C-alpha cells in the first residue's frame, strides 16, 4: 500500500508541478510512468483464484495510472505547442 501511495503522490506532484510551472515536461513524465505501470499491471500473470484484496489493489493501481495518463493528456500534450511541429505564430 505504501508503494501505491508513493506512486500516486509522485504522479500528483508531477501533474501539479506541470500546472504551476506551465512546463509540459513534468506531465509527460507522469504519463510515461503511468504507461509503463499500466503495461506491468495489465500483462502481469495472475493466479486462477485471485483474492478479493488482490483485485482491489489492482483496481487501485489502475486508478493511479489513469490519473497519470489524464495529467499527461491535459497538462502535457495539449499544452505542448511544438507537438507535430504545429507551433502557433
């Protein structure tokens, strides 16, 4: 549970830092961490009879990583004016 909370705090701090500093790189780092985390959690082998607590923890991990992807999309990609070489002049 501490790992979950530490990861969530890190992703929230990166998202808030991106919001406050107007620097999209922090949000993109949060999105990268979340994308890797999604792959690890989604493709991890699970036992046939998974306990309810394990299912709940997996759901919590999905929520944490979805928050990071959300921050990456909102504060990272949409604020990046150089994305696709479409700079506003």
